[in-house]
């Protein structure tokens, strides 16, 4: 297990989560607007010049462990996949933000970090797959660096809630209290219950422990305060300008996002396909990951050569 993984990993029983954590590594990425960032990521499959890699972006205050069920399906489809935790989130938290409490960490800094990661580890047009707020990150990045993005996948996209409202105006000590709530077991359990259609199978104590594992890293609190005070993402106005082919996945039983935005999003995106997944909640990548892979292979021509014979069902419920 990498040394930066908190010892609370020992409390987790989900084999896929533990395996993915063990595959994680860090590389130092120099980001002009932040400084050196020890970046947590994982890479699977072989690079192929004829197929774009798939790069995964998790949601707000999550980590790449969100993709513990999706990555095996992408591997089985022989797709080159990278998942990355952007500056201040997931396992890319560091003491950098403790040492520099006034360091900016808004959408621009996160986009800068993703761009430097792309230059270092990706180096070709990619399929950018964002879940929840990760979709807003993808929109922001595609607007700034369209040459880096071949296509986009948005799963449960949180893109019409602009900014963080009053939270960005809170004094630092008040923001600190709010961030501590994010780590609390009651809040994590409540979010777990809202995230899935099959709550009995998936909204488990183990899933809660996986979701908060990264919060035990040094710098987690300071980094989230910096993000809250940075104003959050405001990308709704950019959506009609996105020119990349885009797949939108939406769980028919999503309890987190407003359903009236489903058709609006599909209409606003000029080159999009909407796929509604029945009997599924907000976290499609955890509840129905095979649906996402099937949509990728069907919608993006360069990926259709993935050998179907190698596909296997590897989705398992959390323990």
C-alpha cells in the first residue's frame, strides 16, 4: 500500500477499493498558479495512439476511489484509463495548503493542474469523464483547452448550480467548521443514502468509510477551505459553447439533481446524446458502471475497436 494512504484503509473491506488504493501513485506536477503538487493518480491498460485515453474526474470532495467499479470494466474493454485527484481533493491533499493558508484553489487553479497533468501523463486528445461536479470541471477545462479533449462523458452532471453562494464569503474559521461537517459520519451516511437507487446493497458503512478515507490526509481541511473561499464552479453559460461529442448519463432515480435539468442539458449541448439509466441513482459509475462503458463504445468511434470478447462482468456490491 502506498505510504500516503491513511491507515484507516485497514477498516475497509471492499476488495475493489483496496486494490485500487494499492495501485495509486503520486507524481510531482509543477503548476504555475499553485506550485509543486504531489498528484495522486492511477493508470490502467496500454496506451494506443489510435484510441484516446479515458481520463476520470471525481465529484466534490471525493477521490478516485469512486471509480473502483468503473475502472475494472474499462480495463475489460481494453481501454487506456487514467484517474486523477486534482489539487486539494482526494489523495492529492498535502501540507502545502496548511503552510500557505491564503493559497488560491478555485476552478482556475484546478484547471491549471489538470492541464499540467495532461501534458505530463496523457499527451494526446482524451475522453474526459466527469461524475457530478466532475462534469463542471470537464466543461471548464474543455472551454480552456479544447485541443486536449476529444469527447466528454458526464455522469449525473452537476453543472447548473453556479458558485457556492454565501459560503465563499464566510470568515476562515466559519468555513473551517463547515469543512469539518463534510468529514462527519452522519453527513456522509446521509449522502450515501441519497446517492443510490439500491440503498440496501450499496449505501453501506463500508462505502461511507471509502468516501471519507482521504479526509484523514494532511492539508485536507485547509484545501477545502481554500476551495470554498474560491467561489466554486460557474459553467452553465459555457455549456452551449462546448463542441466536443458528449454523452450524458442520468440516473432515472437521482435524488440529488433536479430532474428538469435533464432535457435542458441535452438541448443546451450541441453534440450530445442523453442516456437515462433506469433503476439507478446519482452515482451511475458505482451502481451501473457497465452502462457507462457500453455507452462509450457505442458513441465514440475510435473506441469501438475494443475487443468485446474480453469484456467480463466484474461489478460487485460493496461489502
